[in-house]
């Protein structure tokens, strides 16, 4: 074999102050106590680089990395410091940068300015012995297609400047800004490489050969081929896995050269795209398959395919069994970016993430053994909220999963029977196309931490205030039209109601607003739809809690669990606040009623439950009359008692003005006239559909900026208006990739999920959009998160969304309050449509309040990080068959 194929590694390691969790610029003090042969300075004073001795085996490389880490950790401990092997330190920001005081580094800072000041990043470099430089250059050309997979395995830098960047490796995007980073382009020999490098130095763009920051390069100081694309890895065995794969890839390329196999060098833009894709999603997203015409594939598939393709070389090197086991272990537990995000999601505290990465860097080479056993039979998928990529229950769900694991099958069946009995006894139903169906509640609840709920509440309240301001304006002065932010043709929207202009200025039009949210595979929340006409689900959320209390009263509840029934007095107070202005005599107590279409309404259960629970009247058209008195505003009264109703919460199937009673009396018109004269308050008034028209959804960020002078706190799903010619062309080309919906649809009606639809149906939808573009919108497909759901006696992942409710009394801060309840809706097996009318179910949603254990831990701890010294631990149990199957985040 021409190449020596020895191994070595350089690790760049952050120094972390264990008291504050922040970066520490004490590298010079530490380096003065460490041997120069293996420890050196980097451009930033917060980093130390280690350089292993040359070894010939993966086990030898592991021993070297552990030895050098221990030396640095011991030295750092004397200063109250820890060490973190990650691409970016989670608690770092650019202000932490301190330059190492050498002439070379000062010159670089002077020349590159911001590029240098952003270099708070750490990488892992793997060296494989290839002393023949011509051979090294040729090999470097051939292995580029494998590099994105190695980057994805290493990705460990999702956080920077106090925020989740949305990237698994933000280090990569920072690093690629250097003028000498990335691929070299086609080169045939060492002479060509040296000539290119000389030209770069002569141009003055780079200072010296050390600045050849290419993805793979002949080392500037060793007879090796050097891999430079990877983030630093906190768990040593992740670095060993990358070393094993890289060496096998080098050997495979060498054999192809010996056999005269022509090189298939990926075109530079495609390689750059593949590297970007790996940096963006890591192992949670998709990777490009490395072919001449690359296609996205699940990351786990790409990793396993690479190990399989390199099996002959891995076996030749004696590494196959170890690399296969390590690859399955990494796929099972996820890369560092996945683990960091999971740690952050628990409490929303970056300090927890810092503690995690320092603990892993200081810990055993194979990582810490899990504290609970894996759910071997559960089909793990990216984005599952309760079960991590290793099939391990996430900490917040330990008690719930342990409870059901310990429950005998007969007892579980009894609990399921109790659930069914509760549903029947309480008439927990909903209507679909005239049929009455049971509302199915699964016995596995959903948990939302205090941190997450606080973030969601703030964003939803903001959104509700902006929508209310828009409704008051568009049916009033129409300032937003006059200022050019909305076209005058908005009055042609399907949701526009001319009679809504009759209501008095300043009247709150949408006191009850509902929002549908989804969580993607990275844990980020997005608003999917706004509902301000008659959002349903609050009563079902409360019923789900009562059902759980009846069927599984002994299921452990977390501390600080909020009671969804607190939404009832909030609803009552909101309706009475709107109706207070219509009280006809000073001191009159306002009376509010739920105005329903009656028992045949699809949401009759909700209407009656809200009325009873909030102490509201429940009325239909035949229960009401409008009384006209000279000199007074008309009154709406309950016919049977003569009670004056000041606030009517509209839960009607037809439009109010079209409503007639059983005697064909135009009651709706009369009530509308009474409202126009101030005689009754209409909660969720006619015309609100203009704000939850799905075409209006695109404009909500503009409404927030215009009316509130704020930035949106919650993101929306990318949405296309097919009424716009340029966006329509994009949609027509991609109907099979998008979700298309009618602008006035509800209950899942008319929704087409392109990737799951037959070609004939996609073609039909394309024709419908082309014929009537103004009645459609399209959205990017979101890989919805999932939760375990009982399928008879086993747990299976099902996609979920969340409907939350905001009660609004005005447009000022504090006027919109997010209720402490939410309805988790569950899609049927194999579907991403969660609506009950489409066969979905629901879960009890456990929202944790500020007095929960989770919330208490959310605050920054004042004590030092809890870190153990580097050592050994038993290997985590692994079942490769269930470790990380191809996750079906787009299975629909």
C-alpha cells in the first residue's frame, strides 16, 4: 500500500469558566503549564489546540485524544475552568473574542477584520498518513462526496450569540467565509496544488501556506492528508468514527487510482450545496446522496450507505466492526447539535447546554451510559417530542413512560375501556357532515414546559393584538390601505362582510382567537393558521383533562401543572368586558350568552360545555327576540325570561345576517342592527373571516410591524399566494412538493399534501390553481413533530399540532391573554392531517406553569457547572435494528 494510512488528530477546544458558563481567555496561562509538543495556541485566547502522536489504530487514536484532553482538563481545573469540544460554545457571543498576541495573528486581524473577530469556533482535523504528495492531491479530489456526511456526523454548533442559529453547524458557515476555504477545484498533482497556493500567497489574499483552509489538503507540516471540515466533537468516539470513515475513504480512493478508475469529481456548486445541506440539518435533516445528479436522502440512510460502500476498505484496515458499531451509536443518540437542542428545550436555558457539552467532553470516550432503558419497539423518528433519536425517553417524559411500561396489559385495557366509557357518558362528540362521531382522546399526554409556554404565550398574544388592530382598522378608517400596505381590493376577499362596517369604532371584534401551531424536527415552533371566526377546541381540551383524571388518575403529574379550566372565568370576563358598554341602566350587571346554531351544530358539545362552565346563557335563534324602544338602543332578550343579553358570543354555522328562526323571522338582521346601534356586543363579529383568510396569513408579520411597531415573536410557515403571478409559477411547478389549501377552507377541507398525493391528484390540483388562482394558497411542507400514541396496546409515533387560544380585550400590551389550555390534535397513522374531521384524535396537553420544577431550573444557576472528571463508564446498550430507522418526517 503506497499510503501509510497512519492516524492523527488535532482538536480545538474551548475554555469554559465553570462558574459563569462563559468563555475564558486564559489559554496563555494554561499553555505555559503544558508541553509544547502536543498543546498550542489558536487565534483566539479562549481556545487550546491539541495534537496527538501518530498512531496506526483507532484504539490508539482514542487513547491519544483521551490522554491529551485529560492533560488540558487537569490544567484548566486549577483555574476553575472546564473544556468543551464543540464547534461553538453555546454561551458565547462575538464580544468574547480576544486575539492571541502574536505578530501573525495581529496581521490577520488587520487584514481580515470581522472574519477574525468571528472566529470563536473550534474544529476537528483528522490526519491520515499519505506521504506521497501527488497521491495525496489526487485522493483529495476523489473523496469530496463523502465530506458532507462526515460534517453531519460532527455537527456541534447550533448556538451562537445566545440564539439557536437554525444550523446544526454554524461553524461551517463562519469558516466558509475565508477566501481559501472550501474545495480546491480540479488538480492533478502536487505541483499544481503548490502553484495554486503560491498564486494565492502572491496575490496577498492569504498570508502563508498555513492559511490553506481547504476542505481536504496535504498537510502544511506533516506527511498526511488532512480533513478540515468537521466541528469539534464532545464525545471522543464520534471523532473516532469520523477518523475511521475518513481513513477508509482515503484507502478506497487510493485503490481506484491504482486500478485506473476515472475520477468522478463533483461540480463545485453541487459540492458546496451538499456541504451547506449538511451544515443546515446535520443528522436531523436530509443529505445529498453524492451522485452526479444528487438527490436528498435521509441522513441515516446516507451514513449507513457510506459505511456499507466502504466495508471492503474498513475490513482491510480491521475497522469495520468498530466503525459500524460507532455509526449506529451516533445515529442512535444523535450528533452533538441534536443533543444540545434537546437539552435547551427542557428549560430554555443555555447554561444547561454548556453543562452538557462540558460534561461530554470531560466524560468517557464512548459517552455516558443512559439513565433509563431504550424503547426498543418504538419507531423513533426525528422530531419526536417524547423519545430521542436513541429510542431513549426524553427526561420530561420519564415518569409517564415508566408508568405505562409498568402497567400490565390487562390494566392498560381497563384504562382504555374507562376512556371509552367517559367519552360515551359525557357525550364527548363532534359532528362531521351531519354525522356525530366520538372525540377520541389518547391516554399518552403531551408536555409543554414553562419556558416553551412562556415563549408561545408572548408570541400568540402579540399576534392576536395585531389581528384585532387590523380588524378594527379595515372596517373603519382603513389606514393600512391608505398607507399602501394593503391593496384596496382587499374588500373583495371572501372573508369581507359589508355589514361589519356598521359596528361602532373601537369595538373589539375578535375577543376569542385560536391559533394552530406546529413544531418541526428541530424543535422550532411555527404558526400554521390563524382562526378568528369561531375557533373550536377549548372545551375539548378541558374534557381531555377530565377524561385523563377519570381513566388514569394515578399517572404521575408534574409539579406546576396548569388547570385548563381557568380558561372559563377568563372567557366569561372577556365577554362581559365587551358587553359592559351595552348595559342600558347604570349598575346593570352585563349578561353574556353563547349563541349557537343548536344541537345539530358540529361543535354543539363545545357550545354547551362552555356555556355551562363559564356560567353563560346558551341560546339559539328561537330563544331570542329583539326589543325596540323609542329613544333607546334596541335590546336582545331571552324570550322565556325577558333577560337582556349584553354580549352574544357567536358560534353560528350561517352568517349572522342570513340567520332566520324556525318561523322564518330574520332574526340575524335584527341582531345586526341592534349591534350597530350599540344595543348588544357581538363577540367574534361578522367579517372576521377577512383576518383568518389563508391568503391573509402571509401578511401577519406586516400587521405586527404596522400596528404594533414590533417584530414577530413567532415564525410563520413559508406561504405562497397563488394570486401573485410570480408565486403562482413557483407553486404550479412544485404542487407535488407543497401543501395546497383553499383560502376559505376549514377543518382540513380541500388540503392536499403534495408528496403523499398520486400524480393524477397533483395534476388535478395544478389545473384547479391555474383556473382560479385567487382562491388557493400553498405552504411548504413542515415535518411535524410526533408523540407516542396508543395503537391498541403499543405506542406508535403520530404527528401532532397544537391549537392555543388568546382572549382579547383591546390592542394594547396586556389586553390579550393566552389561556392556560391548548388542544393537541393527533393525525391518523401515516398522515399529517390532524383535524378530527379527517380521522384524527387528541391528547391532553400538560402545560407547566412558573412554579413547576422545570421552570425553577430554568433560571440561571449561580453555582458552578456540575462536571465530573474524565474517566470510564459502561457502554450504553444498543440495538442497531431499532437505533435509528429512516425517519419518516415526510411520510405523508
